[in-house]
């Protein structure tokens, strides 16, 4: 990885965890995320920046705890894969996107009888676009310590899809700005990232998730048959 390629800070991780109804506690140079409601408590997740001292320390922990996932934030996913921690296999790759709130807080034309609402939940605010009081698009936002994380959780197919998503982002951007956050942070699948980048989001880093392997080299399976926790 080029040494002048700055790695983004991890300050967004606690807010991102709360979008998933999980908590994040500082551990060394990274964070430990709990398994979340209804999950096996052993299925924790460690998040650290790579390269960095936190990655090596937490990799050792993940290697010896079969249900634990290690997620590394890196600028060069290929390089991180090539020197991945021994005894751990890549089980997921995602993209961290950021966007200034002032680039998203714009007026959006909505369908007739549509409105945008925010409702406080236990660990985040739910954002919805409703038509005749029926939700047609949903998202989540959490602002913690001046850092905002967001997620789109439901969008319809069809001609209104992009407009409804822009309405969600506009409401999230306004909410973040009111709480002192200048940027939104969002984690998406790699195949979704180019579309967001074309609309002004910036790829700030890659998230590679590793998990311990069995003797045949496959990742340990969770009690529900999945390799670790699903993407948040």
C-alpha cells in the first residue's frame, strides 16, 4: 500500500455498530463490537486499521476464538488479502463511503402525499419516506460524538427508487448537520459502491473481514450455518 494513501480514522465505528443494534468498546487501537441482540455472545467482531499495531494484536485474539470476526479497514484490499493473518480466511469485503452533509441536503421532489419522518429507536433514528402513511423507503442514522453513520435498509424497485433514496439521504444529512457532523459514513457491498460514487460519495477505504478456519481451510461456521455475522 502506498505510504501516502491516508487511512481513515475509526471514529465512525461506534455509530455504525449502533445502526446494527450492537455496542462498540475501545480495545487497544481498535474496537470490539458485541454480537448483538439474539446472537451468540461469542460471535464478537474486532475492527482495526491496517496496517497498524491494532491489527496484529487483534488478529491473535481472533485466531484463537473460532466465532470471532476480525474486520480490517484498509486502503488497499489486495495488499491486505496477500498478508492476511495466519489461520484466518476472508469471509466478507465491503466499502466505506463518505459524503459531506452539504452535498446531500438538497430539496427532493417526492410523490404526492409523501413525507419524510424520523423516529428515535433504542440505538439509532429510523428514517422513513411514507406515502399515505405507508412506508415505502427506510433507512437508519446514528450520530455519536459528532460522527454520523447511515444505512439504507429498504427501497422499492421502479422509477421512484432514486428519488426516494435521495430523500432519505437529505433527511439524514440535515439530522447529522444539526448534531454537528459534517459527513455521513456508510458501509456498502462492493458492487453497490460505484453507483454511489457516481452520485458524489467518496470511497474512503475497504473493510476486509476475516474469521478462523477449520482444518480444510474454510471459515468456521456459526451456530446458524453462516460464516460469522452477516454484513451490517
